[in-house]
């Protein structure tokens, strides 16, 4: 298993996803001799996991069963331990396309946070790209570095514990793309510019508040960035359901056979999708 | 395989425009993909010009279109505004909108154009000859000039193609060709399908090759992409527009769907056959090529171990999905795009009956853009509805031993689903 490459069989040291049911999954570190408790019973790693094919159904000690899924950045995003508020797949997908991430890209990111976006970036730039990620909180930086190693992607990423607004990304002239998710992104714009390749590149800043967006756009324009675009993407999940619509009783009628009709349709959640943040993109021209 | 086959720098690494390159022309929010060919004219925004006159210039450069269609690099200082020191009013209470404020007539403007005045100069003339300009507020002046720039600007920017740019282009120009797929939906598909270097991805699309090209871009020339195609031959016009290096095409295979059943049944014969007597040599070579391609694609498919499936077409998605999902390994993602929701509801239902999938989700996204200017920040259009829908999920081992209806129910109960953490 690797976050950036598929494998068929579960191996010792993998980080896998145990699927218990809809909206019920948990990450599991596969280890010889280890056990995992679930509501369906115990999973014994050596006999139930190691050597089995990913996607298999695994029967637990109480007789219930689970599926074991291969890790993906998307599964990691909804299962990772939160150390900060994280970015979810909807925003991550938009960022990936709008920053033109692809194999070989060199990306700078700050802050690292819980590593949700970081893992998605690594997936997209592997095997020949590199991620320089900056986190000003020491413990979070250390935890991120630990995780990247555990997830076997450490060769693709460099974590730096510093303040991007003061000290930048630690590299200059190498990045194809820069991503900012920090409280004061306008203070980091000049560092973003310095980190980027002379020939140009793409930048993205994620901010929950419009005032932050305004200041960041001003800084981007000042620093000569072009093609500014601020947007937000909202996800709607449609629940597929069978609903039963009763038919009216107008009195005796040979042609009306039923009392209700079953309809396969979708419903939307009670609360429409909320706001995560505004995404501001821009292009650095050749300098 | 993860080993890079070629070390030649791809077009994406050139910083300057070369003859033969596939580029995208841009003016404002309008895009057009063209190939730079010597002396070949291109029409863009009602103007003819010669893209090859930009050869040697840097990608991302903006050009003025000079008479004869010659592109001339635009100097950065030319794009500065001209209102900085002007006087301005405080509100529009005295401004009459009677259509008489502009003293220049259309004929006057044509004369100025004929005299070879640049667009900024024409705009300056319009500003000078407007009786109400100086009474407008500063913001109204900016808006006026922006509007005139859009009308009179005679520039074109030349960009390197990318999934982002081409997806926006197709959505703006020819949405019908891509089943009205909005670019943020394409972004979701590429991520949900976990497209990455080194995997083996199946693509079935009728989006002029945009989806196929986007998948290829995200794979970077590593791994393999198998285009399943209906009819006589695969459509790939959109793929060319990406300007991929030649070695990317080594990873691209094709397989006609009319042979899917035979392949699944194990009855597809791709062995070399003696060609019928009397066929011309050229035809023999073509048939042999076709057979080889079929055989290599079949070899990739018959192991039923593909890593991802992306479907985006005008065909009913249900049979396409149920047919092609059989080529996926367990624990791999699939994504189906449809312009309409109902066929995806059917897919959802049928997959439930069949078993072998988890985390099925039917989603769409809304995209909202913003104007961000000091004291003038507000949303613009909300792009919703006409962007299509996506069904995504993950394969698992198909359970043959138990009856399908003993599968753990996935229709959510009354409790709220975890959507983006809320």
C-alpha cells in the first residue's frame, strides 16, 4: 500500500480503511500480531488481513463482517485525526485542477495543518514532483512528518517548521504552484512569488472570511499576479430513496388499483451545504 | 510502470511558443484552442490573425493584433488605467442617461480605428468626449473603462493548454460537445476517481476527448489509459489540444465496446489470422495494426484488475457502468457523470441490487464566482443545475455466497449524513 501507488494485497505496515457500514469507517495500521476491535468483533491482523486482497470481506470474531479498503487521499480526508479544521474533497478537487497539479509538479503549501490537502497533493504530483510544506506549530509539523513517513511518501515531501509570513517556504524559484491556508495570506504573497519558478505558475489562497480575500487580492495585484479569480464550490449530496405517495380516494373506481405509488427519487439534506472558504486563484507571469 | 520512458522536455516545459505547438488563445473569459502552423490563419473573436507570428515569444504573453493579423507583444505599461488623477463625482443624481453623452459617433470611431489608433487611445478618446464622465463616481468611471476595454480591446493572450483551461473553454464555447459538464464537475471526477501516475484507468466518454485528455494529464505519461469507445473509432480531437509529448500516447490504448461481451465471456479471439487473399498490402498492414491494438488492450483488460473507471457520455450510464465495472479490481474507485440525475438514480439502485460496491454517492456541485474589489465585493453568477451530476463509489469483492438482499443496507436513515464535516 502507498498513498501514491496501488497494491493488491494487504501488507504489514500498511494503513488501511476498515469499512463497517455507510458513513462508518476507521483507519487501521496493519501490524503482525495486532488486533482491532470493532462492533462486529475482533479483527486479527495476521490471519484476517495480511496477505488478503484489498476489497475483501473480512469476518470478525462475533460473526459480523467488514470490508478492508485500500487507502486513498479521499478516504484519508474523512478518516484522519483532526489536529486543525481540514479541507474536504470538494475544495481539494477544485484546487487540484485550478493549480494544474500533475506528476512532476513542485508545490509549496502552508499551513500543513492535519495534512488532508498534503496527501492529495502528493498523490497528484508523484512520482517525480515534490511538496514543500510549512507549518508554524512545532508539534503539528512533527506529527505531519511522522505521518508522511508512516504513509511511505516522505521522499516526496519536505516539512519545515517556520512562519511562512516571515521566512517563506524555504525554497526559491522552484514551485509550479503555491497554496496558502493561513490567517493572513496577504503577508505571504511575496514569499509565494519568490518560491515560484521564474517562468510562472499558479497560486491559491483559501480563506473563510471575505475581508481576508480582499486583502489577499490586493496583495496579489501589488505583486504582479494576473488572472485573479475568487470562487467557492458547494457540494450537494442527493440521498437516493424510495418514497411512497398515497393516491386520493375519489370513490369506487375500477381503474384505480392501488392506494399508493412507490417513487425512486432523491432528497436533499435538511440544511443546504454551508460555507467552507473562498478560493482565490491567480497566475504568476514570467518575471 | 513508474519508470519515465523519455527524458525529452514536454511542451509543458518550453517557456516560449514554438511552431507546431498546441496553444489556447484567450481574451477575457473567451478561449479557443488552435495549433500554431506556419502561415496558417486563425479566427478568434471575429478577427483573423496569424498565430505563427507569436513564435519565439513566451507563453502567457499578451499581444496586440496589428493590421494583417500580425501579433505584437504588448508592453506591460500599456495596460495601465488612465483615470488615476481624474476628477470624479459623488453620485449620479444629476446624470441623465439620454444616450447623448458621447460626442463621438460610430463613424468617428471607425475613422480613428482606420487611422491605426491603439485600443487604449480609442478608449481615451471616448473618455475625453463623454460629457458625463467626470461627473461619474470613481467606481462608475472604472466600470465604464472596463466596459470599453472589453469592447475595443484588440489583444490576445497565448496560453499553454491545460485541463483547467480546456475545460473552461469547452464549457464556454461548446458545452453540448461535453454533455454540459461544468469544469468544477470534471475536477471532482478526476479526484474522486483517484487518477494518479502509474495506475490503469478505463475511460468511456463522449466529451470530444476532454475527459480522456484530463485523465492523461493527471497520469503524466505513467501507467495506462484504456479508452473504451462506441462505434467505429475513438474520438480524440480534444486530446490533441493538450499538446502532450509523444510518449504519452504510448500509454493510451483503445478498445471497442462491441467486443466487451466477448472479452468478458472469454471468447474474444485476437490471434493473428492469415489475411484473405487478394487484399492490398496497405490494407493488410492496417488490419494487422488494428488487430495488434485490440490484442494489447484486451490483454490489459482481461485480468479484470483496472484501478479506476471514469464514465462521461451521452449514453445511458447504467449499462455502461454495469458492463465496465467488471474490469475493476476490488477496492477501486469509479465515477460516472451524467447530464441528468435520473439515470444515475437507476445506476445507484442497480448497484445496490448487484452488490460489490460501497460508499455510493450521488452529488453535484455549485460554483459561485466573486468580484473582489475594494468596497465593491460581491458574488457574481451562481452556476448550478446545468453542470451535471456524478455518481461515485468504490468496488469491493462481489459476494457470491449470500443473496444480494442480505447486504447491509446503505440507504441512509433519518440521521444526517456527514457532508464535508458538517
